[in-house]
């Protein structure tokens, strides 16, 4: 072996690079910089609807990219983020899909905690990327506003199962119940675990009420407290009443059924077509 020490196994360039630490460092720095620039620069050109709305379109940094509905009409900002003051539906209980992104209701909030507790995010993402194959499979790509009330967000980073960002309304509640209980009863080849115990576990009423209250004081995109107090009362007793007698299974299904249908986006393949 020792007599082969100076034999060059790779190219001369790589060999000399690997023997000169400083040069190696510079080349690595260059490679990382190029990689970083390629990733970051496109972000400067992506639409930011929330910012454009607050800038009233006058600011040159607003690139005026808009989102469209099924008929090709531009979705106004108050249909992207639900605003009880301007919406036809004034309370959380009157809200309809298409009114814009709204805060989670009590039962959904309980379900969201179950989703986190059970580690669903380890196999499922909630982030549809702006690529055609993603859109064909999952629907319109996710926009920032859709996770504005998520603390913490559930974008995930691995897809053992499909993306769930727009799973709301895709299946019936009964389907979800069967699927969560024993996934192979509806999808034969599924590798998703069974979650039978969720049916027997009552929801955490006190914890969920506390979470709803905390959501009104978080530093970013706090829920305007009157959205909750208007339907649940100042003491949130209405929320506790809604949660009473519900199981973790009911809550998780309510959460899943509310995913991704707050804004009514165009359907079909439009992006980059
Ligand atoms: C070990 C990885 C894994 C975990 C953990 C997991 N899943 Fe899944 N999930 C899958 C796979 C794989 C599929 C696709 C096969 C199927 O439909 O069962 C799937 C499918 C689904 C679907 C159907 C999606 C669609 O569009 O057809 C839903 C809904 C779902 N999972 C919800 C959950 C929830 C809620 C949890 C947490 C309680 C969870 N999953 C945990 C792997 C996982």
C-alpha cells in the first residue's frame, strides 16, 4: 500500500485541490454560494399577495401577481384572508369555504393537536410546491396565507404518504374513520399505521380552550380575539361545550376536512401552461 501513496486516483485537478486546504475551502465556498443563489433568487420573484394588499399595489416591490378562481377571475384579498368586517359571512360558524383563510374552530384545533401528537407530519407534508406535477396531483400550490394561523406550521419535510394540504372534502367523514382505524380496510397496499385508540379517547377540552386563547396573543398573525369570543363567548364556554363528548377521532377528522378549502382557487392545470 505504502508505495501507492502518491498515485493519483482521481483527476489531477481534484488531486491538487484536495492537497491544498485553502484552495479546497475557496472552491467549496464557491459551490455553496452558487447553490444558495439558485435557491434564493427565485423567491424574490414569487407572489406575495398579503404584502401587495397592504401596499395597495402602489409599492414597486409588489409584483402584482394574482391568484385566480375557477372562472379565471382574480381572487380579491378579502377572499384570500377571511375578513368578518367585509365578508357576507360574519362569524366563524357562518363562514363558508371560499370566504378565505380563517382561524381554526375549536374541534379542528383539538384535531390539530392530535395530528401533531401522533406525528402525522413525519409521513405527510402540508405544502404543495409550485410545480406542475404537484398541482396535477394535489391541486393549486400552497400560498403563504394558508398557513398564517398555523403555530407551528405543519409543512413537514417527508412524504411517505401523500401531501394533505388540500385533503379537506376529498373523502367523506366515514372514509376517514375507516382509514384512520385501519388504513388497509380502504387502501389495501397502505403502509400507514392504525390509529384505533383515537376513537376511545375523549378530546382534551381544557387544553384546547387554552390553545384557542393563546392563538389570540401569539406574536405573528394572532387571531383577532373577537372572532372567537363572538361565537364562544368571553369565557370560551361555547368552545368547551362544542368539544364535550367528542373523541380525538372526531377532532382529527374535523381538522382534515378543513384543510386547503378556505380559498376557492382555480382547478385543473393552469400553472405554467
Ligand atoms: C408511516 C407513515 C404514515 C404515518 C405516520 C401516517 N400516515 Fe397517513 N398515509 C400514509 C401512506 C403511505 C398513505 C397512502 C396510502 C393510504 O391512503 O393509506 C397515507 C394516506 C393518508 C390519507 C389519505 C390521503 C389521500 O389524499 O388519499 C390521509 C387523510 C392520512 N394518511 C392521514 C394521516 C393522519 C391524520 C395521520 C396521523 C394520525 C397519518 N396519516 C399518519 C403514511 C402515513
